[in-house]
């Protein structure tokens, strides 16, 4: 089957184009992108496409880069197509953003495409990735420890981006270009072994072919299967997410009970999707592990990409940007009664019981021996040198050491309320009571303190 028919099948199978779209074609000047432009040009009549040639001059290869830009501009002119280009300084951007040259080039390339998409009214942007690029991407993801999302390789369709050549091998594309008498330019950076992709292409794949001559085909098939499985898992996660997320200010609130009912894989996908939408960055294996510890109660918080933080607060998981929490102002505690901590949007209810109270202790509920307390009780935030006796222990412990053991970030410690009897801490709200004030079985009189979100 000729390449035009195969590309048309790929477009139809994966819903890349309906017909009648204005399509930006990314043309670097290399053989893959030149063939992409030629094939879409031949299909443009049947599909009623309006093509625009896009070219980014990365500023990496000096005169060679400018040669490529001029070549692509002439190519567009010869075909009577609009030409849109931009010049950027990739090396300086890489230094400023602390990125590798490859990462910086990719970031700037997609910024260029997104701007062109808006400015030129493009409905699709066609990229010239091939089956060889797919195999190389899968192997690179494997080397870096990528999960399902990495091993599925390059998506054929993602937002406005389409990759019509993703089922064609580079050797087929080069043979087609020669038959058609097409001209293209060579990118000398493709020979640089400093780039991981080039080493995978020139060293790793030939090595693997010694074990299995059909390894590229098998990896391409694997990527297709994993892509379909990934799409299925994404759909399940999206459905589970419906109605589960509630916004509170800049943070998102999710029920831990609902999250923990989900299979672990769906839960990870759901949270990964949520955090990526907020931060613009994917979650690493380490971040997923940290999130799991928070949900399972092994840690109270996890620091995630781009200043995003996940924290366990009562029955909820909160996800959102890290903000400097307010310090707790000192005030008297109403006993009995309700004391509102406006700066935290929290209130503490105090009730006195003669005998056993109806509710047992928990991180949000403290049961204190009434007769051992010095009234009036006070509430304030942490101060340097504070100590208390965590319930179940014998001696005092520095509060800062206790928070370290509980994995509470330093930035949040002064926003945790402390209830004091005289000068002694009797309850670290949301964590632990002091052993010296803890109500034990048979207490005649018990003070029950309950912390909860303030009523609006």
C-alpha cells in the first residue's frame, strides 16, 4: 500500500482530521517534515485542508539553522503556502531555566506552536514524528523509569497536535522522498552522541536488534496497546473524578474515604491528572509514593511539583498551591462554649462531662482530666522551646522534634493551635494530648474539646 493511503488510514483511524481544517505543518527542513508537508499537500484537496508552514529557528546551530529557515521558507513559497516562523535563543533559555538543551528546545518549540495556534486560527498542528521516533521515545522512557504514560510513547493525537506519520518507518519515508525527488536538509545535531535520543538510535537499537531483529516492530505494537490501555484508565479516572473535587479558595478538597475506595491504580491516575492540571508538570514515582503516604495516614503532607502541596486534614485531602499559613493569635478558650479561630477558619467546641463522654479521643477530639486543668485555658501558636509530654510517653519532648517526627513542614508549624493549661500545653490540636492531662478510664469529670471547620 502506498504512503498516501496509509497516512489517510492513520488520519481516519485515529480521528486526526474531519476535513476542512486550517492545519499548521511543522517543517524543520529534515526529510520527515518535508515528506509530511508533501503528503498533506496531496491530501489537502480531498480533505479540503488549508495548510500553513510553521518553522522555529532554535538558535543552536548558527549558520546551519539560518540555512534551514531559508530552505523551509523557499519550500513554502514554491508550494504557494503561508510561512510563519520565529527565532529563539535556546542555549540562553536552557541556562536560565536550568534545563538540558533538548528540554529547552522542546519547551520553546511547543510555546511557538501554541502561539501560532492562537494567532493564526489553526485547528490542528501536524508534527512529523515517525514510527522510529516512537520506538526511541519508548526506550528513553524505559531508561528513565517511566510508567504506563511514558511507555505508551508519543500520542498520535493530543489536543490540536496530530502525528500522521507515526505508523511509517524512517526508511520508508526516505525511500518515498527519493522517488518523489524531494529535497531536504541534514541536521548535524542528529549525529551528536551527547543527546540521549541519538545514542538510543545509533547504539541501543542496533544492540537490541542483535537479540531480536524485529524489536522495533514489537516496541511499536507495545506502544499501541499501552496507549489504548492508558486511554481506558484515563476514562475511568475521569469518571471517578466527577463530583469528587470541591474547591476551597485556591485549594481542592477530596474525600479520603472516597479516594481510598478506589483501586490504587485509578487513585494514582486521578491524583496525577489533578496535580498535573494545577502544576503543569507530571508526577514522578517519588511524588506518587508521597501522596500514598498522606492518604494512608503515614504522613500529614507531601510537597509536589511547582509549589503544590497535598495535605491530610481530618477526613479530607487538600491539594493546592503552598501558601504561608497564618499564625494563631492568642485568646482565651470558652469553657463550655465555642472558640472561633478566624485566621484558620476553625472552631474549638468545649463541653464538660461528669463521667464517660459520648465520643472517644481522636486527632480532632481531646479528652482532658478536668480537675488537673488550670483555668482559664488559652489557645495560641507555637513558640520557640515549647515542650509537652505526648500521650503514651513518660518524658517531655520538644514540640519542634514532635512535628519533625510527624513530618509537619516547618512553614506550617506556627499555624497549628495549642491549648494551654497555665503555661503547659495540654493539647496539640489535630495531633496529640499531653499525657499529664489525658482523661483516663474512671475520670469523674472530663473536658471534651473538639476541633472542626468553622460554620459559615
